[in-house]
């Protein structure tokens, strides 16, 4: 393995088509595509502030690194990537990647991050400004994530989320095959048009949650007072601790809570609706 230490790179493709490379204490400044079309690369304690530093990379381990504002779109079209103890300031991180494993990573401007990726694991991380996080991605496992950013997990498939705080309007829209366990979800219009989503031991906040859903299950969850007009046109099986402010025109299944303050079954119900709504 070639070892490179304490170097500064600028310009275009300074480390193009390099394999079996160990990078320590390097800086990548003005320029593009510093490390491209390579494989088996480790990078530690380094700083990036040039565009597109890791593209078309097969197998990389990145630790204790900073990707500054100009290192936008840093890692695209790559596979088998592990990153830990890193700070990501630049947007558009990870696109069309396969096999992304993140632990203790902080994103401060995570716009358009982890789009069209598959086989993703995120642990013990913090994401700010993460609008559309993980859009159109597949096979996702997230644990102990603090997220601030709207439209997270949109159109994602095969997702498990546990022990997280998600401040995200429109989270899980059109998502399929999802399990959310022991999480706090704060944001209106949660999981509309979703399919086969399970919420367990979750605290849910925000108006009009869980509408137009198919195969929706809630186990041992609680609703904040602002969770009004819930379950409109949904197929749902829900056991809610405490009260629900209002339920509107669900289609099938059942909704059970200790108190349901308002049930709205009006002329706009779907034909054949037979959802059982009851206080227990």
C-alpha cells in the first residue's frame, strides 16, 4: 500500500486512478476530482475543500476528516464506503452509492444527501438542514440519529429507524416497508401515501399525520395534541396511548386510544369504509 502524508493538493485529478492508497494528514484545496477512479483507499485526519473529491471509488475508509463548504458533491458513484468521526459541512454528500456505513458523522448542511443510494447504515450521527435526506434510497438502517430537515425518507424502501429524533415535515412520504421504533417524530403530514409502515413506541407530533397510508400499524405510540385530522383515507391498525385530538375518515382496520376527542365521519368518506374507532 502506498502511503502519502502531509501533502497539499490542488488542481484537477491529482490522485486519479490510484489503488491501495493510505492518506494521512492531507489537504485537498481548489480543484476538482482529487481522488477519482480508485480502490482500496484509507484516509485519516485530512481536510477537503475542493469539489468532487471521491468519485467512482471502490472500497474506502474515511476517518477523522472534514469536508468543508467547497467539497460539495464529495462522494458519488462509489461503493463499500465506511466513514466515522467526520464533519461534513458541504451539501450533496453521497449520490448513487452502494454500501455506505456512517458512524459518528456530523452534517451541518445536508441538502440533497444520500440520494439514490442503497445498503446504507447510519449510527450515532447528527444531521442539520437535511431536506430530502435519503430520497429514493433502498435498504436503510438508522440508529441514534438526530435529524433536522424536511421530507426525509421520501420514496424509500426497506427501512429501519430506531432511537432517533426526527424533526421533519413530510417524513416517509411514499415510503415502503418501514419499521420505526422508539423514536420522536416532529413534523406535519407524516408518512402520507406510505405502504407497510410500522411505528412502535414512538412519540408523534404534527398536524394531519398518517393519511392515505396502506398497511399502517402503530403499536404503543402516543400523539401530541397537535396531531389532528389523523388517518384520513388510511388502512390502519393503531393502538395509541393517551388521547387523539381528532380522527378523520379512515377506511379500514381499527383505531384504539384511551380518549378520542373528535371523530369526523362526513360525506367525504370512501365507499365501503368500515374502520373501527374506539376508546379503551
